[in-house]
C-alpha cells in the first residue's frame, strides 16, 4: 500500500482517464449537490412565496404555501427512495425562513436565513482554501472514495479542489453582494424576484466550473479499495504462515512417532 505521506503515480489510480473520468465526475457532482432537481427544489418555494405575497400581501399565507410545497417535494424525494439529505435540506431551509418571517412580521426575513447561509458558505469556501483544506475537497472526497488522500498524495486534485472552492466562494460572495443591499434598502417584492432569479444560474456556473477543474485533474485515489486490498493481503499472509507452520510440524511428529516405535521394538538390555 502506498504511503499516505508521499505522492503516488496518479495515472494508474482511481476512475481512469478520458470520458470515464468525466462521467464519474459528473455523476459525483450530481449526487453531492442534488442535480438540477435539487436546484429547482431550492428555488421554487421562494418563487411561490414571492408570488403569493405579491398578490395577497399576507406573510402567513405565503409562508405556509411555500413550506407546504417544500414538504411535498421532500415527501416525493422519500417516496422515490432518494437520500434523506436531499429530501430534508430544502424543507429545513424553507421552514426556518417561514417561521422567521411569521414571527418577525417582515416578509423579507423569509429569505434572510438562506442569505446568511450562502454568505457563511462563501466565507467557508475561501477560508478553507487559504488554509489548504478546500471545502469542496472535504465534501467530494468521500463521494469519490478518496477521503483526504488528495491533500498529500494527489497534488493535482488538491489544486483542482482549491480552484473550485475559490470559484464557489467568489460566486456566492457576488450573489450576497447583490441580495443584502436589497434586503436592507429594497422592498420584499424586489428582493424576492431577484432571489429567485439568482437561485439556479450561480449554482449551475459553480457546478460547471467544478466539473471543468476536476475533469482536467488526475483521477482520485480509491483509498477504500486500497484498504480492502491491504486487508486481503494480510489475510493471505496469515493463512500462508499458518499453513507453513502446520507443514513444518508434520515431519517432527512423524519423527517422534518413529522414535517411539523404535524404542518399543528394541530388545531389553541386561
């Protein structure tokens, strides 16, 4: 097994190169971020909220409608045997916004939890990249079965994760720079429609840039396969040692038996 502290030959590891690597990267990104469906599910409840509030001017009706739709989307995920992460992440986000808006009496607060989350995520992407632990690598490492091997053994992938994390951080910062002034000085209708408009395109751009960076990077090192291979080798070695010990003991037993037979056959001495 290759030492985790030394770079390894990246050409023969992981998912392979070419189209296979790009397909694996695309599949992993869709799994991690929920795909287009996940993007739609995080955007549509906000669209319902701003549309109903624009017509009715009632925070409670708009918030309950958005939360109800989010619950239906989450239930649909569960019925489709999707992951719990994708099923509940949108529901919790909408629930926080709905409760916050109804308790404060300010419809703009429906969007504040999501805005704060995006800003915090932007800072996390940038700070972790500066410290050499790009957040995207921490998120996607287990998905690619490489864990943290990209940090010390696969410098090409570390560079790709760093670039992608910077892209996510800067894109989310730009999004926050547009939304927070509207939260402070705009009205809820302006904020709502701009928030909906900025729901899918920035995320699509971030995912696309991530795909570009990772598709050009060396393939991941499958540390799970390495551990399984090491365990199999240890089992084979133990079995071989056991078999060798048993074979070495057989001549000794035969010799002892022959010696005992000779002692019994020898005539008594006077």
